[in-house]
């Protein structure tokens, strides 16, 4: 459905998007991830015909974004970053205007507007000028505009940014519901969202593609994948460091870290670490407050992949590392 071919955008001497290539098949929900300034919005603007590429191109359902821009824009629904609106128009006027631009006739347009208003829960504000709406409602109008013509391809730039938790949930459901017969590209900084709604994710950093995988595949790259984390009750007479020291003797353990009251044991290859830790617990009669086998941590994978390509370290990363002390 979408073939991105060495898509590149330069601003003067600065290359914001650098030979980006990937494909998206029909029915996929592709998560578009990357640190601030990675080039996500710039790529989306090119894919939707709002910005001309400096070189390279993309083919959307057989149409080249460079030579057939209008054909591409007909079949795409686009929620731009910040969801710009005409402030003096009411929600209904804004949606009707968009419907008319898309060539819908009176009855068809009214039906599409009513349906979009219902899907995004905009009934209460439908007669309010968009300038007077709260940030989350503006975003919802932006989403209503994007889905108005029932597009085959949906490109959404941070659709849940600024929404309250209930609306975040609603929008995720909407994405999943729409995914059945559409192709969706969605950028986000919320990593749980990727796990919740995306069938695949690409990560870009410094304008370049640095990962292309399923959410499960990305999580498996985490050093926490198949690690065991546990905390022992205070009245066990042991502190976390003592527990860590005992667990570090396990042949199945590569290393052990202590983070506050929690001990994390990392596996040495493909071993049954959980059983080994359980045996130690029984042997020493530890009162365990919590214990879990870790699937992996998406935020850690994101940091590892994006910092590896020369991006500045987010402050949270170093703090977290400082809190962890090597026990073994
Ligand atoms: N019109 C412009 N002129 C010059 N530089 C620009 C322009 N638009 C974007 N850039 C630069 O291109 C780079 C990529 O910006 P872009 O908005 O695509 O990033 P992003 O991945 O969407 O980031 P964020 O997560 O913050 O939304 C940034 O360094 C940005 O400053
Ligand atoms: Mg952006």
C-alpha cells in the first residue's frame, strides 16, 4: 500500500530526513517512533503531499507523491502535528467545509459529518467555534477531519497528544477499529501505545531508519527480556543487597542489579532463570513480596537504539542508571 523510497528532505545544509525507505502493507498499523527532531513530522508531511521531498519519493496505492499529489491526498486522511483548525468556524462548519473540499454532495457530507462527530464524541461542542475549544477537543476535531472521508490510508501525527486518559483509550480503540480495512501510520512518544495498537514499528533518529520490527521483536531486544525481578519482604531479615549477592551465585545468572528494594537477575543465555530463582527462594525461605519474569522494557530499547545513533541522552536515562548499583 505504501512504498517509501529513499525519501529525503533537506532544509538548507541540514538533512531532516535522510534516505528513508520502508514499506507498509494494507491492514498494517505502523508505529512511527523517534526522539524529538528525528524527522517524523517531516516524513509524514512528505507522505501526505504537504511538503515536497528534496529527493526520493513514496508510492501510495500506486500513486507517486511527487507526480500525483492530488490523487494521493484523495485517499489519505491526515492528522497534522498540532491539528491546525480555522478558529472562527464551529466544529460542524469546519467538518462540512472539509467535506465540501473533498467533493461530497449535501446529503453525503451531512452523513459523514454526523458520523465523525459521533465517533469522536463531539456532540456537546458541535456548535462551538474551534478557537474556544480545549486542547483535547481541538485534537478530536483534527481526528474527525482525518477520518471524515473514510480514507484507505490514515496518517496521524501524535493523535493522542493532549488527550485525557479516557479519550486516549477511545482513540486507541478507534485506531484498532479502523485498522481492519485500512493502512495506518501513527507517530507517538507513548511507547505503551505502540504495544497496544501497532502491528509493526519503525524507529528513526537523526532522519535515518534505525529499527523496523514488530513491538514484540523490539521488546525482545531489551536486556530485561527474560530477566527476573523480585523484592523480599522487610521482615525476612535480609536486605536487597544480600538477596542480590546470593542470587549472583546462580550459574544461570549473568549479573544482578539492585534498584531500591527490587533485585533484578539477568539470564546468562537461554536458561530457565525463573525456576532457578524460585529454588533459591525456597532454599532460603525468603518471604517474597513480588516476583516477575520480565518481557522486556520498550523505553530501554528505545534509548539503546536511538542513543546509539548520536542523539542527545534524555536526562531520565542517566538518572535511572545511577540508581542501579551493581551487586555482583
Ligand atoms: N521548516 C523548517 N526549516 C528548518 N528546519 C526544520 C523545518 N522543519 C523542521 N525542521 C527541522 O527538521 C528536524 C526534524 O523535525 P520534525 O518536526 O520532523 O521532527 P519530529 O521527529 O516530528 O520531532 P517531534 O517529536 O519533536 O515532533 C528538526 O531538527 C527540525 O528543527
Ligand atoms: Mg513531530
